[in-house]
C-alpha cells in the first residue's frame, strides 16, 4: 500500500480548515490534494483527533500482519493435509 505524503497531524489540520468554513476546493488546492482525496480523508478520519488517527493506523497495520499470518498458516495446513492424504 502506498504511503501518504501527509502525516496524521497534517490531515487533521487540513480537515479542520474545511470545518472552519473554507471551501473544499480552496483547501484542496492550497495543500495540493484532489477534492476526492479530501472527501476520502473526511469519510475516514472525520471527527477524529490526531491520536485516534495514529491508533487507527496502528490497528490497520496489525490487522494486515495478522491476515498474512492466517494466510500462511492456511497454506501450511493445506500442505499438511495433502501429505497425510497421500497413500504410501
């Protein structure tokens, strides 16, 4: 997954600018992001603080790591089942 060039604190500041009354197009142009990116951030991070955003990122990374572990274990189990199923 591509790493964002904006930190959680920068994203929170951008969202707060728009909440303060600036137009979305103006905020997006000022920070060099598209309106679609801004709306995606708002749907994902709307109402969160910086610490909440960091915790969300940590949980997403842990979830991805656990999914990889489950996939590897599933492959191992399938290989073991094939070995046991063979007739000697």
